[in-house]
């Protein structure tokens, strides 16, 4: 499930959930909406996965 992967990402990075939503989807409520049962579109899920992967690669390279 996407929300589990996001929660793990937030734990690993220490990023606030509102910042994650703004950066990944331009929606600061995105994570809260997922926690409340929202189902993202496949395109949004792909964009979020891409954001998390890119962020992790960038942090490792720094």
C-alpha cells in the first residue's frame, strides 16, 4: 500500500507529512487524506513513488 511506503519514507527522512504532500503532489493534505482512506489515482501513485526514489538518491549522493 502506498500509505505504508510513505509512512516509512517519512520515518526515514524525518520529513513532516505536510511538506511531503506539498513537494510530492502540491497538496499539503495528501498524506492525511490517504490516512483517512483516500485512494490516489495510478498517475499520482507513480508520481509519489518517483518523488520518494529521487529524494532518496539525492540524499545518498550528498
